[in-house]
C-alpha cells in the first residue's frame, strides 16, 4: 500500500520493462523492411574477412538504406586495436 | 461496402477472441450488421466464447472449397440479431485457406454487412497474414507486458508491409486495445502504464479494458462480456466500440479506484 504513495520510481520493474522494450524495439525496427538475404550476405562477408583477420560475428554490420530513388548497402567491419597493429607490422 | 477490421496481436492469450466477440456484439447492439470470421484454422474458439459451439455445421474452409454456401455456414448470434459468425475449420490443414478464397468470401460478405471482423490467429505466419490482408483497420490487442508489446510492434510492421492496403500505397488504420490492465499494479510500478505502451507503440488508443473477473466468468458461460451489464469490462468494451465508431468518450479505469480502508482490507469484489 505504501509503495503506491511513492509512485513509480526509476527502480520499479515497470520502468525496467519500458527501457528494455525501447532498446530492443528500436533495434528491431531498423531491421524491418531489410531484404531477406541480408543475414546471409552478412555471414558471407564475415567468412571472407575471417580468412584474413580473426573477428567475431558481431563485428560485421550490414545494412541497407533507401533514400528516395537510391538504395545504399553499408558494410561495416570493426576490429580491435591489437588486430590492426598486427596487420601493419 | 463493409468496413473490414482485423483483431490481431501477434502474441497468443492476450484477449483477441474475447475482444472480437465483445466488439462484434457491441457493433451489432448499435445497429450495425456485423459478421465475425474466425481465422484460427485448427484452433476454433470464437464459437465457444459466443456460446454457439453446438450450432457449427459448416466452416470457412467448407465455404472456400465450395462444399457449403455462405448462407449455410453463417451462424446468427442468439443475443444480437445483427451479428453473425463464420467459424474456423477444426480439422483441416492450414493450407486450406487461400488468398483468393478469403478474398471471395470477404467480397461476398461485404455486400450484406456493415462490418467484417477478422479474428486473427496468434503468430505471424500465414493464418495471421491472411486475416489482416484485406483489412481497412486493425485492432491491436495488447497486454501491458513486455512480450505482448514487442509482438504488437512486430504486427504493426506486417500491417505496414504485407497488407493489400500497404501494397496499394495506403495504410491500415491502427487502433490500440490495451487489455488486462491493472491500474493498481501500474500505480505500484509493477506494470507498464497506458502512457508507457502508447509512448512505445505510438498507436491511437481505442480502449482500455481493466483486468476483470467478469471476463472469465462470461467466457465460462459463452456470453461475450459486453453483455454483462454493469461490469467494468462491459463498460470498457462499450466505450471501445463507441471510439471505433468515431465518438469521443472519456477514458475510464486508468486510475485505481479510491476504496475505503475497510474495502481494501476485505476486498471490494465485483
């Protein structure tokens, strides 16, 4: 009963639900409308890069965007500092 | 031409069929000729909630496959003269529903009815997509709970991509129906609030149905809860119907009831 008087604080389970939903839905909404081959394309890019550099699947990001008449395919590969220094040596 | 409304949610068990039965009954009580189609092939349930399960002879698939006429398959509700329902098939495989078949049935019903309510199965598969395909409007039945809100968001994505309206460059009009709302738990920070859900989904609110004992009692008896005069759920569904018809109705059941000390101690049950 007393809890009700103090209203909804930031530690309430409802606010945890709200924050978690906001994060996951904003991610899922960007994935929406993306072509179905994109995950496979991402996997192929990953496999090719892996032949040369040790990376994980979360280091490759493939995204398709549409701006009016033009679509862009964006491929981002990030890798840790030590990998870069190994490469340049 | 009838207005076609899909009752959908993605997640199961949030109250699609319960809501469909009450919204359909409400529209009929307001004088609109309404037909409800149960799209849940294999898991027919709208007949039970309406209390007409023993009168089912033919179903949607029989009609699509030409084994029965629409006239033979439609069941008239015993409480509202303007309400009919077309049951889902119980036994056949889900592929029995075809887009062309559903199109024909809906077009034929469009001639005679003001409203066609499509009670969608749970999920995002074929059955759910067929139920929403021809819709002009969608009622998004959602519980104030993480998985339900997420699934509703998923369904919104499908409504905006996989419907006839979307393919013709239009938009299915979306309505949020928040069900099983417990304003006491919301006040205690244990449940997502109406404001939270609206903020996340950005869909105009059509109704807020409080969590209520009367819903289960009514479905036990096979009576759409909107007929249980005076119960909170009945009041809330009647308001939702009014909003669906474009009327402005103040929102009820958002704040917890202010009950006296004794009532709180001994439970003021309705």
